[in-house]
C-alpha cells in the first residue's frame, strides 16, 4: 500500500505519468497531497481554496464508457481516467482502424442508427459531427432463405428525394398514407412484401401477437421477467403466427436485431426489440448509417474534444484485472502487467456483460445479486465482419438486386453453413462514397457466427461471404477468383454482443451498485428506458453519470437523458385493455 501511495503522488506530479491533469492547472499548482481516502487532491494557489477533484475511473471505452466521460467531464471538479483493454478505444463500434495493405478504413461491423436513437443523435450533435456523420434514412431489403421477402421503406422521412432513396419505393399514395397511418400499422401496411412469400393471411396472423405486445411493458422489469423464460419462437408460434410469417419475416429479423435464433432468444427481448426498432413510433424502423467508420467519424473528434478541453485522460491497452475498496469512499483499480494501480473515488464498469462476468469472478465488489445467474445466462453472440476490396472498375453484380437499397438484411439458413447464422450485406460505395472512392468495397457481417469465427483462413471466410451474398441475391457467383480481391479484412468478435437468451433479464443489474461503483452498457436493466444497443449504451452511460453526480454532489455535469418516445395512441388504448384483461384473468401472459 505504501508504495502504491507513493506511485499516486508521483503520478499526480508528473504530467507524463498516468494521471492527467488539465494543462491550465499546472500554472497555478503549488502543492499536492494525499487525502485520507488516498485520492489525490490538488490545491490551486490563486484563491487558496482546496479544490479536491473527484477522480472517476471508467473501465471500457465503447459508447457507454465514452458517454459517462462526456457527461461527467463538463464539471471541472471531476477528473476522469478511462481505461480500455483494446489497442484503441471504441469497443464494438470500432477504434478507427485501417486495413494493413491498402490502409482503408475497417471496423467490427456496420452499425445502424435508428430514428429513435434520440440520446445518441443528441450526442452526435453536441460533438458537432452532424449532419455529415450519418447518411439520410435508408430503406432495407429483407431476404429469407427463399429469396427477397420485403422492402422496408423509409416511413417518416421528410426528404425522400435524397440520393440513397432516389427512385425508391414509396409512391405518392403510400407517402400520403404513411402520414395518416399510426404505428405499428404503417410498418405492416407500407412495407413492400413479396406476395410470393407472404400471403395476406400470413401477414394478418401477426395480429395474434398484438395482445402480447400490448401486455408487455418494455420499461418494466416485472414485465421483462414474466416473458423472460419463454422463447421468442414459442411465443410467436403459440400466438398464431403462421410458419411462413415466422420463417420469412420473424426469423430474419431476430437474426439481425437481437442477433440470435428464436428458440435461443427470450420472448421479452424479442418483444422489446421489435417494439423499439419497429413499432414504437412512426418511422421507428427508419435507419441511418455512419458516412465513414464510427471510430474516425465520431469517436476521434469526440475523444479529442474531451482530452484537449476537459479533465479526461483516455488510455488504451489497459486491461483491468481487479477493483478493490481501499477505505470508505476510495477504490483501487488494478491493470494487467506493470503492477499498475489507479486510486479513485468511483469506478464505472462499461465493459460489456461477458467481460464483467469474467472480472467479477475474482472481484467481490462487482458481485451483485444478479451475478448468481451470470454463469448460465450471461452470454455473448459471436459476430464476424468481412470487408472485401476490389478494383474500382471491377463488375458489381450486386448493384441490380440491391437497386432499392445499399443494405440487405438476410435471415438464417441461406447456405448449409449458415443454418443459424444471419447476415447483412452493405454496398459500401453507396453508404460511404467519400471513404471508398478509389476501390469497390463490400461488407458482409455475420451474426451468431461461431463456426465462421473458428475458420482459420480469412480467404476462406471471404469465399463463404461471397457465396452467401450470391445466394441471397440470386446471383450465379461473385468474384470467386481470388486474384480479383485487392484485400480481404476479417474481424472476429467472439461472444461480443450481449445475448438475450432465455432468463437473461434476471442477469441484468441496475446502473448503481453502491456509492462509488456503477455499471453501464447495452445489457443493463431496462427499467426507465427501453432503448437497445448503441442507444442503450449511451443512455445507461448517462444514467451512470447522473447517479455519480447525485452521489458526489457534482453540479455541472451534463446528465440530461431524453426519454424513449411516449406510447402512440393505439398502443396506449391496447395497453389499457391488456391491463383490464390481466386484472380479470390470472393467466400470467396471453396464450400460455
Ligand atoms: C457486428 C456488429 C453489428 C452491430 N450492429 C449494430 C447496429 O446496427 N446498431 C446498434 O445500435 N448496435 C449494433 N451493434 C451493437 C453495438 O455495437 C453495441 O451495443 C455497443 O457498441 C455497446 O457499447 P458498450 O460501450 O456497451 O460496449 P462495448 O462496445 O463492448 O465496449 C466495451 C469496452 O470495454 C473494454 N473492456 C472489456 N474488458 C475490459 C477490461 N478488463 N479492462 C478494460 N477494458 C475492457 C473493451 O475493450 C471495449 O472497448 C453491433 C455490434 C456488432 C459486433
């Protein structure tokens, strides 16, 4: 302990050491001491007032961790050290890496920004990267094992005449209808379904789910727990959804939204996911994409702003191995190698569920009441992102089948190797034209892809990706000759994405463990905010910051959280009916 205090003192004195102090502090710095809780207190001589900064260590630098840093660092009495294990900060959204050969942008999969990502978009606006960071809203083509099923149009876009949606699918009458139809009828009636795949009867069978949708309350933990031990497949089938609707529409969406298969997805997660991504408000399914890599386009300017102008130090390559309470109100964060320690007043764990599960094994401070379920129910879905670069003049056979959209969402079973694997195809030249002006670039992201992640050769993975694209788009073949490939880049993200399997809601802790220890990320309990994925990471990051601000009486943090959209009138009416039904009949959930 003694040597650790000494290290802290040195660190506070030496600007090159790990504890970063805002440059202007040095001009007026006269004395440094350790206070009773081992935290570093700095004294500025100009007003001889004791300004003890609250030192927060954030573990994990994805959307969640960066959001905590952003919120808290508006208060100049807060000092933040963000530690990330990866070679660059960014987490699953990527650190702005470049491919080794062509030095072109690569990232662990493309990430959509849905219309109701209110807190995420507000963050982008505050960083100052909007509107350029995101494309216009973009339709998506949906493909099942039997071929094209539907085109999800942009439902609430005021500027339909942008280049991505040009010539796209909403004729005038439907455009007028889209203004009149309340959600969720707009998605159901305006999506362009292939009549070969889905009959009217199939589409009507979705109505069977309405009572479950109305009964389920996505921000209510008790509601999550009620639907958590039933599989999505069991719920959908027992609600009368026809096999065709399940196979053609539900299964593909489950494979790309919660990224798993129906029997291995909790009904609560499926209902919540469909509500948030498609049904909750007009145009909820409308999605935009980053115009470059998230790392370069969003995170780099964000990080620069925080580290240059506020008391934030961000360190990559720092794998945290333990967190211990030192004395009341003081914590020590240990990092792998070098016997490195950080003393602080509070720790925020923004590491993702599976990483937290591993850390908690040896760290009693992180063992919360939910952690007794972590062993069996806290899992990750493996994703594999494949980026292929070809000569800029090489043929692009995917252009014709993808004329309605640069994004194709594909369900499982499209190839024998992909029985439980869904994937998305992205025409990067149309989504990120400025980034890929000199090459032809195609991305295929596989979800629930352990088998693919285990393939040793990147070229074999690329072969499979091209076979999958050709089969999904009904093309004879695409660029099978490996001499046509300029570069292939494969990112294997093993057990990376939160897996909402059966009973997973029980594993989701709240944001605050105790004063000084906080959790955030896309797998945290949804009570109070029903968002998903990136938006959930941002929201819980801001919720953790709010909790810290309250606990430490920090007045100047920016902790505003935009709530999820209010219930649309039809849903409000249905919910009232569902509550009446629940009061009248004791069945825990409809159909069971
Ligand atoms: C292929 C793919 C496609 C996706 N598509 C979408 C999409 O279209 N839209 C969407 O909204 N979301 C999408 N997601 C999900 C989205 O990426 C996540 O929801 C979001 O990035 C989670 O952010 P986070 O900050 O909670 O966690 P993460 O991004 O996982 O960040 C956690 C960080 O913690 C660090 N860490 C872990 N252990 C330690 C340790 N011991 N010490 C220090 N640091 C540690 C990691 O290095 C990582 O940087 C996708 C994900 C993938 C993989």
